[in-house]
C-alpha cells in the first residue's frame, strides 16, 4: 500500500520535475506563434521606451553627439519653459471637458435609441458615420464649418440672430471649438452604451414599476448604476485618447492663437521634429506618459465610489 | 370604465414620449449629417458661391469639374495608390501575425500564457508618444527614413494589441471539441488554426480588417514623421499639402476631402455588421 503510494507520488514528482526549458510540442508551437509579437514588442515598444528614458537625460540635437545632462531637461520643463505648463493646461482642460461631455451625449442618444424604436439599424449607422472618418479630411471640413465669416456654424447662429465668434482665432473659443468637433464623432460610444443598456435585466425595471418608481428615478437608481462599468471603461480610454490629441490642432490652429490650443503632443512634435531637440522631446513624452498614468490611476481609484459591479458586496 | 381611461391616458403619454424620442433622434441625425452635406455641397460650388450669404445648399451651377481639378493640382491618384499599398500590406501583416498570436492565447496550453497575455493587454495602455522618438531614431539608423518600412514592418510583428485581443476573444467562443476531433483525425495543431479556426472566424477577421483599413487610410502622425519625398506621400499628407498651398480654394479642398473619405465610408457601409459587432464585442474602440 505504502509502496503504491510512493510510486504514485514519485510519478507526479517526475511530471512536475520537467525543467522550464523542456517544452511540450504544444508549448513549442505556442512560443513560435507568439514570437513575432514578442520580437515586435521588444524591438518597437519596450526597447524604444527604455531608450527614450535614457534619451530624456541627454541633450541631443540629432546632428551632434548626445551629451548626458542628468535631470536638466526635467528641471527646464518646470522652471525654464512656461510653454510646458501651458500645453498641459490646454490638454487637461480639453480632455476634462470633451470626455465627460462625449459620454453624457453618447448615453443620451443611446437612451433614445433604446426606447424600442423602428429603424434602429439605420439610425445607428447614421450616428456612427462621423466616427469612421478622422484626421486631415475631417480637420479640413471643420475649418470650413468653424470659419468666422462664412462657416456653417456661424450661418446657423445667424439664423437665430446670434453673431458667432471667430471660433479658431479667438483665445476664448478655440478650445471650445475642439470640444465641439470631438462631440461630432460620439458614435462609437453610442453603440457601446446601447449594448450596455440592452444588458440591463428587465426584472429590475418591472420591480421598480411595482414600487411606483418614475422614469427619472429608474434612470438614476437602476440604469446608471448598471451601465457604470461601461462608462468607467470609456472614461479611461477616452482620457488616454484625448490627452494625445494631435491632428486637429496641428492642421487647424498650429497651437494658436497665442498658444491657446497648444496641445502637449503638438509641442512634443515641435520640439522633436521641428527643433530636433530629441532629448528634451523624450523627457516631455515621459512627463506626458506619467501624467496619463496618474490621471488613469486617479480615475480607477475614484471608481470604487461611482462604479457598481454586480455581485460585489459593499462595505465588506 | 375608470380602468380603461387610465390605460388610455397611459398609452397616450407613451405615444407622446415616443414622438419626442423620434423628434430628438431626427434632429440629432440632421446635425450629424450636416457637416457631410456641407462638405459635398461646397465641393460642387463656384468659388463665389462658397462665400455667398444667404446659404446655398444646392449649387447652381453644379461644378463637377472641381473633382477632376482637385485630383490633378496635386498627384492625388498617386497618393491614393501609395496609401492603398501601405494599407494592404498592413492588413496582411497584422491579420496574419495577430491571428497566430491570438490562436496561441486562445487555444494552446503553455506555461507563461497568462503572463504574456497580460503583457499584450498592457501595451494597449502604452501611448505612442513615448516610443515615437526612439522609434524614429531606430528606423533612421536602419536607413528606413523616407520609405514605407516604418509604416508597414511593425504590422508584421503582431500589429496592434487590440487586434490580438479581439481575435483571441472570438476564438475562445469556438467549441474546443472541433479541435479535438480534428486532431484525432490526424490534423496538426497548426492545421487546426488554418483549417478550422480561421474559416470559422471570418466575421472577427473582417472586423479586424475594417479597423486596420480605417486606421491606416487616415493615419497622419506616423507618415508625417517618416515620409519626406512628396512622391511617396499618403493621402493624408497630400491633403495637408493641399491645405498649405491652396488654402482659399475651399471648393477644391472639399472635393479632395470627399474623395479621401469615400473609401472609408464605403468600407464601413458594407461591413457595418462586423464593425458594430466588433465595437460591442470589445467595448474598446473609440
């Protein structure tokens, strides 16, 4: 009996003793299949990332040898270059306005679409259209829409007797213009929120009906908590995206007027690819990266308060 | 009688509500569509009509020549071909290498799988700007500047983690019994990928292809960094050049913008089923 047990035990021991480098055929195949990604990750992502950290400690203008200067680039950003603060201010104001507004508008439209209407597929497609186009062509169209003299927006405002501003050349309205533009392409969010809404169990609403709850109460007490994980995820992704805004301001304002739309990415591009300050631009990239991470962490930490996960026991 | 009147008033208020919903949706749709209409309308106007107040929506005369003109002031046909070439290569590279990795994550048992998958997901959070400059330096030292290699080669090494994630999620939904049956019948593991998983995943592959096309066709920052020779420009760079040189020719600019948007809109229109599935499936895009 003991002998058998010993045998069994040594059998499993032998099985477990397989060394880390002894791969089964299946494992070998798996590593081969993932290998291209691993190479890409090391060569195009992790390697460059570490390199940029090293670069950020140097002064390097591409055409002269790099010179190690320690943290001087970071010190310069804090005390010697007011444009850095301006760029972060602009980018933060834009992101914190645009992302919540996009979510609010997206949820609103999704709620309307969820009211068991006819022609859902068609309407959904229409709302999605702007989200499919991006970049230079869209920026050009919005240049025309936002033109102060003959743009579509000011023509529309003119119809109701309002004289619209010069949107993109006025320091007071230029950021609002970019927020407005970002609201146009809210379609991807709508589809995700709609899927979230359709996943809310009907029993909850029926129970609320029995209790005599109105639409307003149902929205705040049932719908919103139930889709809050979706909103949370979209908020995180949206912030990461918005903090890296580039094509719009690059094409439409070049950061103007008076640096009022100097987004961080725009400033980074200028330092790196116009002034060839590769060291300084790398430091800037790292500060932006850390800033994005910190904001993301703050959002995640705050989520305990406002995101509801089913099956989670509160207060334990 | 009383009961009936209550239900009647209820259905009445429901009808009022529904009317309001339709009204709001239609107003929203008009707002969404107007910029497109404005673009197309402007692209068919004479220069004078562009500035005209009150607004002219249907131009008279309709200037169709704006389209051929906008395409010939700069070599736009060449830009379209260049962009198509880059997009095609990126699609092939990213779907192939991405689906291989996704297969390993979804279907094979190997030590280190979970760790590697978390790593893949972590790169989703990695912003392009931190790697932009060292990548530039790397590709410069490889003498890849002013070629399409920096735009295409990374796609062959896994491409975006998003594609791997989407395909992996989809592969997971396919029944494992199919794999086992095939292997008993003498199929190799790679054969399972090639003969079973891929053919059953056409919808997910379509989604990935559409995302890549959309992304590559309109990509601006990366070509801007790497391409200098105007003959090699992509559509986005060509449009930008156009805007620099012909800033006041709004009708030509809008014609060029319309032409450049058309392929993306068509791809979306014909593939919207897959597209919307993909967006819902991952909850990521956007």
